[in-house]
C-alpha cells in the first residue's frame, strides 16, 4: 500500500488534481482571511458558493456564454455576503448564527429553485450549461512531467494564483489594508480616527463574495459541468478553519489550502484500494481539522512562552530598580558610627 501511495504522489496526474482541488478552497480561504482582518467572521461562504454555483449554471445555459454565468454567479455570492453584512452590522445580529442560517437556506433553496425552474431534482441534467475555458500553455505542455501538471488547468486555477497576490497586496501594501487591520483590531479607535468601520467591513464582505463566487462557479462550470445538491461540500466551513491555519495571511492561505488539496487528490486515487468510501471522503476534512488543531496548539504554546518571557523580563527589571533605590536611614552620614547626635 505504501508503494502504491508513493507511486501516486510522484505522478503528474496526482499533482494536476492537487492544483485543481486546491483552487476553490484557496479562493474561499482568501475571502475568510480578508474579512477576518476586518473583524468579520464570514460563516456564509458555504451559502455564497452554493448560490454562485447554481446561478452560474442557469445564467450560462440561458445566455450560452460561460463568462455571463461567471459574472452572474459572482453577483449572487455578493448578495449573500451583503445580506450577512446587513443583518450582522446594521441589525447587530450574531455573525455566526446569521452565516449558518444563510447556509441552511442556500442548501435547501438552491435545490428548490433548480426544481422550480427545470424540474431537475438535485442535479442540473437538463441545463446545457457552459464550462469555463482551459488554459493550454504551448511552450510548457510539452515539458516532461511539469507540463502535464501546469498546462491544461482551468482558468480559475490561474485566477486563484492572481487572487493571492491581490489579497496580499491589499492587506500589506495598500492604504485600505491598514484601515482594514485598524478596524479589525479596535473599532472604536478606528472610528475616532475618522474611519467608517461598517463601510470597511462591507468592502471586505464584497471581496469575499467575489472570491466565493469564483469558487462556486468553478465547482459547477469547471471542476464539474453541472450543479449538484450540496456541491460546495463543506468547503466554506473548511475555509474558516483554514484561515486560522493561514495565520490571517494570503501566503499562509496557500499552505492551509494545500492541506485540503493534497488529501482531496489523494482520496481520489485511494478509491481503488477497497477502503470504505466514507473514510476516503472524510480524509480531506479530517486532515484540515487536524492541521487546525496542531496550529492552534503551537500558537497557544508560542504565546504562553512569549508571555512567560515578558513577565520574567518585567520581574527582573523591577528587582533591578528596587536594588538601585537606597533604603531609608542608610544613606551617607545616617548609618551607625556616622557621628550623628540623637537626643
């Protein structure tokens, strides 16, 4: 079995699937990263992906154009993100509860809308939906091994790479990034500095909506060629765990998403080994949760060590300061034998 797994992970087909599996989870993880920086817990990423996947398929089938479907899917995901913002920011509802409620509505609502429009139950088999284009790189596809991995990927895979650069630039280089961080760290301080926290939070929600829309459309118009019930398969929830593993950075999101992508691709090949399919399907999610637990424990340990060192330094400084202060009555001319006359 070990030899079989070794053969799998060294094949070009495996790494081709790794990139394809990583792209959607990377996009939604980036969406979770940018909203978390602003102090918003976007638990509605799952619902955003579901609506984007369905609307993208319907719009592409109706228009005969995959790009129209992509734009429509992104628009649907943005609407879900704005609904989360309206209820949580304007009506002061709990962000997590609102997000979960929107996800539940999306789970049943997408199936209902699909049935109402087409009569299909659970899968859009009657819709002639379009597929987003594949990018073949002429000077790369003929290269041994690497050419089969990189060339022939869906355009959304390359968009996810660009998204990492854009989100990294926004958070760390752009002025809006500093405002996002200031809002996330202290809302009142940001408001005192003349910033509008709600406006900044809505901006991050819109960005996360765009990213979730791309991911959802990729699932139904690239990863597969139709919409199926529950097509997001928990990726929105995984993204919120992955952003913790990512440490709130776009670069870290790559490695956090790769945990899911590597195991998801491996699960595809392990289906031929006779293992229980439920175990194989749970593998990517189990590994992501394990990574979340390990990173959390390491981060907590690092924080405990940092605080212990800080307290030790503070204690040493206090002891040094106390030793430098002269004790009352022991100064020059006041000690025993100093010739002082007492009444």
